[in-house]
């Protein structure tokens, strides 16, 4: 993870821990424009399905955040899904640093 800043590496650690704790398909973490971090895992219930990225953004919005600086997504995806990319763009624009990694945290 030498390519990451210390703050972005913290996001990888948070996403890994959240994914491992919940045994979810994905783990994600974001840092908002105020430096606060949010970590989440995929929600897959019969009545509710949310990606880890969507949960993180929802948490940031609900906490009063006004934007994102960085996002880390751990899982099997090679790219953000269209809904995840749209949520990032709607909330934070196109200047967000996005890191994709495998489930162990190795950057793609």
C-alpha cells in the first residue's frame, strides 16, 4: 500500500475491518471534506439492498457532511457500479480520490 497516503491507508484499514466483521461482499470507507471517516459494508436483506459505498455516503449525508475527499472500496469489483458512481458524483462531484482494492486490501 505504498501508493497510498497515510489518510487513505486508514480508509483501507477501516474498510477491511468492517468487511471482515460483517462477512459482507464489500467493505468501503470514505473521508469527508471535514476529515471525518465513515466505514460500511454491503447490506443484503430481503427488503433492503445497499452497496457499501451507498451506505457510506448515506452515513456522511446523515451526519451533515457536504462532500467527500476519498473513497476506498474493497471487494471483487474492478470498477464502481453505475449506481455507486452516480451517488459519488451526486454528493461529491468528480474530484473524489477513488481506490479500488481486492478483499484483502491490495490495490487494483
